[in-house]
C-alpha cells in the first residue's frame, strides 16, 4: 500500500476507448483533466482511438500536442471496445489504472472515490450503476436480464449491473495482460482473476452527445462472447436434450409395437410425422449453431493473429513503440 509520502507520487492512468466520438471528445478530455488535477495524483490519460472514421483522431492528437499528459494510441481500423481497453492497459504505466467510457455516461468525478478506495487497499474498485438516466427501456431490461442470466451460467461470481468503468491496481493489470484470449469479456476476466474488490455506486448519465456505438448486432456478439468464454453449459444442452428426446422416442416406440401386435388400429397421417421431423431438425440445427459458436472462437484463437494493430501514436516514448506496436500473443 502506498504510504503518505508515496501517495503523492502515485501515477494514475486513465484509459478511454474512443470510437467516432468527435462530438464529445474535447469535453471528455476537459472534464477528465479537471478531475485528475483535483485528485492530487500524477496522471496520464490514454485515448485509444478504435479506428474512428470522423474527426476524433485529429481532435485527440491536438489535445495531446497541447498537454503531454494526454497520450494517443490509434488503431489501424475498428477492433472493438474490449480490445481498445486492452491496448490502453498494455500502454498504461500507472500504479492504478482507470477505464472510463468517452461519452461521459460514467461521471469522471467518481474516479476520485475510486482512488480513495484504492488507497485504502482495494485492488479492484468497480463502479456499480445504481440507476440509469435516459437509457432506453429495452437496453435497461436486456442488460439487467443478461447480467443475471450470465451469473447463472458461470461459476465465476461476477457482480451485476457493473460495466467496464472501474479502477484496477497495477498487479491486476499485469495479471490481465497474461490473459491471451481474443473474444474477451474484460469485466468477467477481472472477476475471474480475483483480488480484493470494492464498489462505488454511481448514477449512469445520459450520453453527452452522439449515439451509442453498441447497436444490437454488437450487443449480441458481446453477450455471446461473455457466455462462451465463461461457460460450457450451452454445449451440455445438446446432451440433455438428446437424452430427453431418446427417452420419449423409446417410450413411444413401445406403444407403437404394442398397437401393431395387440390391436387393429393403424395410425394415419403424414402431416404429423412431417411436423415432428421438422421440429427435431430445427433443434438439431440450433445445437449445431451453438457448437459452431464455440468452434468459431477456437478458430480465432488458433490463428493467433495480433490482438490489434496500431497505426500511430502521440506522446508515447519511441522505446515503448517498438515492442507494443503490434501486440502479439
Ligand atoms: N467504443 C469503442 N469501439 C467500438 C464501440 C465503442 O472503442 O467498437 C467505445 C465508445 O467510444 C465509448 C465506449 O466504447 O467510449 C462505450 O460505447 P457506447 O457508449 O457507445 O456504448 P453504450 O454506453 O451505449 O453501451
Ligand atoms: Mg455509452
């Protein structure tokens, strides 16, 4: 634990993934600077530009040129939110690392409370959403259901209603860097790592400007990543359903034999047999799809491509660039 003397010298890194955030980035940088100035810690703010196609990159570069505490890591294309966070953690040099969204939905002032908890000795301090403001009922409902469903599916105990807005200690960050998986669900991985954790409650605000960068398609993919990287239960579904169906089919077979031998009734109807056959074909295809989700992810892992490719940086020392330009496994 840092003592009173060391406390002042503690370096805090703030990782901000940004994707097409031209409308908010300047405001976010300003507010982060104000909050971090008030924190009494030394700090660096790492803006990870996840392949934005608008003016985000040039605005971020301007901020960096005006203030060396701001650093920019620009990806060559859009690699995804979770990978942008990972890159920020790779480049972060702080004793404490905070991950925060760029859209000001996570209020920067909460960082001060997180730092306080960290100084008390907690290694993971996550922000817990106590209420949402201006978020669609659909998103609210699906996210509530999802976190609870995920907890039932996995053995890892993950706090519910918690996003990536959190502070982690240097130790946790180093441990996280040892995790090499591709389709990553960072908040789950941090729970999986363990460590002493605490939470601070906050009200999740409305997006400052712009629209969500998580359309339904990305949300579904994210949910599938979370489930497949922490649970085999969907695969077991096939065996359970297979057993159940075999049991009933066998029972029915006995009935059919009995009818044939001891009665005169012959059962008619190709429609009913067609319906039954289509039903089970449907089930088989669903199960194949589930297996496919896992195989696709295994394929991704096996190819072993770099997690991300950086096309340009600002205020990152040349000696660090060489080794981290491409993050290999
Ligand atoms: N983001 C990113 N890459 C993406 C999508 C999003 O870096 O492919 C960033 C985005 O700029 C923001 C954060 O991730 O800082 C969260 O995204 P957003 O606010 O759109 O998600 P929501 O809050 O609607 O779930
Ligand atoms: Mg947001």
